[in-house]
C-alpha cells in the first residue's frame, strides 16, 4: 500500500512574471525603436508580428506597420487588421473570431507577437483572443485612451461581454509589454480624455495622498490637456496600478478584497443602466464621489477632503450626476451584483482618510441613500462642467444589460 500522504498533496508554487512598461512621445515615428526593443527575434528567424489597431488611430497604425515591415528583426505576417473601438466591440464574439481566424491563417505561435493599438474596450477584446489562441500569444498593448494608459493597459485582465453580462468571458493574462505613448492620445475627444483621469483620482485616494493633492491642484491644467500635467498624471496612475498588481500580493484577484474597484459597485451598475451612454471613466467618477461621501458619513472621512474629491473630479471636466442614478434602490442592486461576481462575502473598499482604505462587508442602505442624496445637492454647486446633460452625448455606445464589472 502506498503511503496515503502520496495521494493527497498540497504543494504551493509560484511562477515569475515580467511586466514591461515603456513610456514614449511618438512611437509611430521617432520612438519606434522602443517598440522593437521589447520584441525578441528567434535565433534563426524574425519575430512574427500581427498588428491590430482600432480605426480611430488608423494613421498611426499604418505608420507602425510600415516600420515593422522595414525592421530586420520582425516579420509582419499580414496587413494591419483595423477594427472598431468602443464598448460595442465587446458585445459579440465577432471580432474575437476574426482575430482567431487571422492568428490561425498566419501560423502564429507562442513566440509570436500581437501588437494591439486601441482603447480599453479594444484591448480587452484583442487581449482575450491573444490569451486563448495556443493558450497564449505574446501581447504588446499600446493604449490610446487616458483611462487605458493610466489603468487597464498595465492590468492583467481581458474579457468580452457575454450572456448580456459585462466581462463574462475572459482570462487573467499578463501582457508581454505595454507602451504608453503621448502622441496616440492626440486624436482622443475631450470627453474621453477627461474622464479617464477618474481612475487616477481613485488610485491616488487609495494609495498616495500627495498624488491626490497634486491632482486637485492640477485638475484644470489636465482638463485643458496641458501635456506636462496630463503625462505626469497618467504615469503616476499607471505606476500606482502597476505596483498594486506586481507588489500587492493578489494579481489574479483570488482574495475577497479588490481595492482597485473602489467606487466601482455603482459604476458597474450605472454603465448598463445608461445603455453605456455613460463612459466607464464617467461612471467611475460618480461611483468614487458616492463612496467618498458615504465614507465621510459613516467612517469619519474628513468633510473637507470629501468636497475636495468632488471638486477635483468636477474640475477634471466630469459631471458627477446622471438621471439614471434615481431611483436609488435600483442603483443599489449593484451591491448584490458586485458580490455575485466576486463570490463569497460582499467586500467593498471605502476610505477612512486619503490614502487609508478600509474594507467593509456591509453597507448601511439608509446612509448610502443619504450619501447619494448629498451628491445630488453638491453637484450643481461644483465649478465645472456647467450643469448640463453632457454625459448623454450622442456618441455613447453599446447596449448591454450587463450586471457588473470593468
Ligand atoms: N481589463 C481591465 O483591467 C480593465 C480595466 C478598466 C477598464 N476596462 C474596460 O475598458 C473599457 C473602457 O475603456 P476606455 O475608457 O479606454 O474606452 P473605450 O475603449 O470604450 O474608448 C472610448 C472611445 O474612444 C475611442 N478612441 C479610443 N482611442 C482613441 C483615440 N486615440 N482617438 C480617437 N478616438 C479614440 C474609442 O473608439 C471609443 O469610441 C471598458 O470596456 C472597461 O470595462 C478594462
Ligand atoms: Zn475602472
């Protein structure tokens, strides 16, 4: 009889990952060597590269394609695939299928590269296809929105929406490299430029008080697209997110708490409630404001700092209200949806003070109602933008009746 201990083994092991981040001014022109520097050719052959870009940045995609064709270490396997951007791309598997088809036809393998250039929604879609083909092809992300450069680009998740639920199919996969390039943001509309910084405010509130104060002082410059201020804000946000992933002990979200989802339980509910007319970044700004006010009512987060958070988001150019917030009970279903997606106990990260998060397992519905009512009263008094229905801009996308999650 074998020793019974041989039949039940619990062995802990770990696998090292490498995260590569590069920051460039114009990767499609002078800084192209930075892209080449993260691509490793084989001993005897060039590295196979499939380039996929979203249509909004087609000109830069074509310039990069040309440079990849001319380089001696890379072989561009096909002309660049140009796909649509925005949430709509995540709402069916069409684009994933198209990419998988191309990967197969081009005989890509695990040592090949997919270079993806686009916003968070497009990168999520391409990332999913890259992660499942041959169980993982090297993915180089070139994010083209402030949100994706400051947050999701260095994230280790990808997903598409399924069963009319957001991010229902997806994987955890560490990108091979991420290149945050300033020039790729030039064509981004002001609305998308501004709202991406809500994630920067979020992560600074959780992790770094001086960064939060800096954002408060520079919010207007960022909204006006001052290149120095906006680049600094994106980079600091990106580094704080990156540090959380590489150093926070839970990159693949095995634990109950997900601090980077501060402000997200209501944001994830609001996005589908507005048929995605509200951008993720706009919904997160409202969610951060709500949870900060709740933190001040319930956990003594200083009132003055609570107002600073609302003013900062507002001065960045984000409206902190949307008609679909009411009825409040409907919004609060987001708490249960949030719990269901994570499994286990409800765990929500709130704030005791700037830079001092705390996790709670219960939300006081009466106080949360009060917090939302308070935001309704504060919001018209905020400096910017003028009280308007800006969030319902006609270029909203997608129609998921999703139940949660970024
Ligand atoms: N995987 C993660 O860790 C993670 C984290 C946060 C958010 N997300 C996901 O990211 C998505 C939101 O991403 P986003 O905020 O980048 O928005 P987005 O990708 O939806 O892009 C917003 C709009 O800007 C356009 N666009 C993008 N770049 C442009 C450019 N340079 N010039 C002109 N137009 C441009 C897009 O086509 C789209 O219309 C959501 O689906 C969210 O769930 C994922
Ligand atoms: Zn988010």
